[in-house]
């Protein structure tokens, strides 16, 4: 390899390749799935070791086997007034409703804010103001106004997920390249055609990014809300278990939430590949 | 026919003063002509094109196309940009057919026409590909096909080959000369390459900055030879070509003082 040091810079890789070294693949092709899985396995292994050698009291750190048993029991017989499926179902219903509302209202409003100065002027200040508040700070108010049932929780989650969706749609409109708009106009596009064939598809990658952020914000808020005021849901299940120091059930709840978050983000990535395969290409 | 009459464009600069991007420019484009505007950066050549395209309002003066005043962008003037403006989510074929789609042409028919245009620019095989799988030169070919699809009265080309490597650039120049000879479209072409201007223009307009104005016009007809032979070498070595090239070069580097008194 010392020979290559004397060569002009651009010749050096060619010589090294001839010397028998494998040409490096571009970073993207290699992927991280295997490394990620190994890390996951190591973490689980550490958990096994920690509980097997009693590095912590079983009261604080239940064994994987114990958690697995509880997972089966909670799934079959239920805990805190419902089976795992019931709890997961009500959590999913809340976040699903909230996301649907956030998309149905937030995307059109964000697009309108991106295109029209007046809409932007009217709505950006109120949204900016409430978006700065921690959702749990205004939850008590929502409960006083709307009662303890589903309405207040769905509204809370809608507010938490609405702002990122709305702002991303607005940013998506603002990011449409001016040349792309000019090109379409010089091809004879009318206002409606500009919107449907240029603005909306150009904004789609940003909207999907916003949706990902909204899902994250929604999950965080969901569990917190269920810890405070709920009679069902995975967060409520965790809270009930914690009251009885049933750490194994708390673990079950955490694992379920982790699995939920992981599948949602995997789903979003799949959706992005399907809907915006061109993202970052041009 | 395109008529530019005493067209001026004034921008407000960041320091509050006014920048005269275009100063009382007049220009006629006849059918069958390629008018090439050449000049240093800031000479107003792109401003002129943007005004003709309708992207930019005039501060004073007027631009008419076949007697109709230009008020905004429209399908009668096809624009080819330096930057790639193809839609990444649409196939090459759908990109070419975009203007026809805006006109309400049915899918089957617009695809048919788009396929013919792709053949004209030598990309018949690539209709189903997304644009980002094409090279820069190929993407510019698609851009030209797209601009031609609506059968515009004229083509406006804003340094369309400026970002391409020199070999691809020569191929594209040949392609444009051939398309022009075949379709007879009037073309307004912007470039900073004097050689490209002489090679492609039936009229070369030399522009100079501060304020942006036309300082000289030259008639040329190298493009007809070029369209027939497709060979650059024999044309650019002609004594007449070399003499014109040097004359224009001198004008660009030492423009005559503006008759309105602005010092260079």
C-alpha cells in the first residue's frame, strides 16, 4: 500500500483495487438490520443475566420468564378491567381517531396557510401559542370542560398531533421550488392544476415527515393522558400495576408500547417508500 | 412574431436603491429565427427571458407575441430551464405529456404525442423511467420534449446546456439545431458562451450589465450549416466565425459606455 502514496490522488483507488482489496460498497447498500438485531439481542441477554444473577431485586427487575408469563396471563385473563387486547384497542382507537382528525383538519389548513398570506396570518399565532404548551398542562382544563370520557382524551391527542401535521403541510408548500411552479405555469397550468399536479405532490414528503413526528408526539401524550385519567388503555394498565408494585405487568405494558411504536414507525417508513420513492433523489 | 418594445425592469436592491436589470430593450423575433442573448452575469439576459416568459412583470415598455400583449406565463411559450424542473413522481412520458394534460388532452392521445417527441429527442426507450434515473443531458432532452409538446409558438431557453459537461453540451447543441431546422420554431436562447451563441443563433444580441441593455446585434447563419452537417469543428474554425467571436468577446469585456451616461 505504500506505493499508492506516491501516485496522484485519483489513481490511488484504482491501484488499490488491482492489489486485490474489495471495492467498498456505498454506505446505503449495506444496511444496519443485522447490527440493530445484534444490539437488541445483547440488551435482552443483559436483562436475562441481570435477573438470573439477581443484580437487582426481582421486585424492581422481574425476569424475562416472569414477564412472558404475565404477558400471557394479561392477554388471556386480563388485568385492570380488561384483557391486553381491550387495553391496546382503546389506546389505538384514541390515537387513531386523533391522527385522523389531525390529518383531515391539519393537512388542508397547513396547505392553505402555505398558499395564502391571510390564512397564514390568522392561524399561525394561535397554533404557535398552544403548540408551545405541554399537553398535560391543559388536560385538566379539557377534563373540566368535556368530562373524563373519551372526548377529552381524543381532543387532547388531536391537539398534540395537529400542529406538526399542519406545520409540515405548510412547510411542504413553501418548499416547492419556484422553477417547478414556473415550469408548470408556462405549460399552461391553471390554479387548480398547479395545486393538484405540483403543490400537493411536492408537499407530500414533508407531510409524511410531519405525520411521523405527530405519531411520536401522540404516543407520548397518549400514555401520559392514560396515566392521569382513564379506565382503560395501556397507560392505565401500567398505572394500575404500578400502584400494586406489579413491575412485571409494568414491563408487559412497556413492551407493548415499544412494539406499537416500532410497528408504527416501520409502517410509516413503508408508506414513505411507497408514496414518495423519489424523496431525496432530485 | 415576438416584439419587445422599450422593455425596462427595475428591482429594489437590498440596500434600498434600485437596480436597472433591463434598460429600454427592444427586440424583434421573426419566425424561423434563433435569437441568442449573450453577455456577462448580471447583463439582464435572464431577466429578458423571464419577462418574455411572463414570470416577471415589466416596469415599463411592452412585449407582444403575434400582437397579443404578454401578461403572464402561458402554453404558447415553451420554457426550457437550466435547472432540471421535471416532476420526480411522474414517469418521463408523463412529464413530456404534462402540458397536454393541462390542456385536457385524453391520456391515450397525449401519451401517443409524448412518445413521438421522445423519439425526436432520442429517448424512445426511456418513457417509463422516473426522471431521476436519467443523466443530466437526458433530463434536458426530456425538458425540451416537454416544452415542445404543447406546440408553442416559440421556445425560451435559459442557459439550458450551462450545467452539462462539454461533450454532452455539443450533442445537445446538435439536437437543438436539428429540432429547429425541422420545426422552424422561433427560439430565444440565453447563454454566456460566445461560441454557443454563434453556433446556434440567426441573430446574436450582445448584452452588457449596469444597466442591462443591448450593446450590439449580429446576424449569423452558422446554425444552418450546423443543422445539416452536425459537425462543430469545421464551423468554429472558419475565419468569419473566429472574427465574429473575437469581436463579441471584445464587446463583452469592454462594452461601450451607456448612451444614458452610466459609467462602466
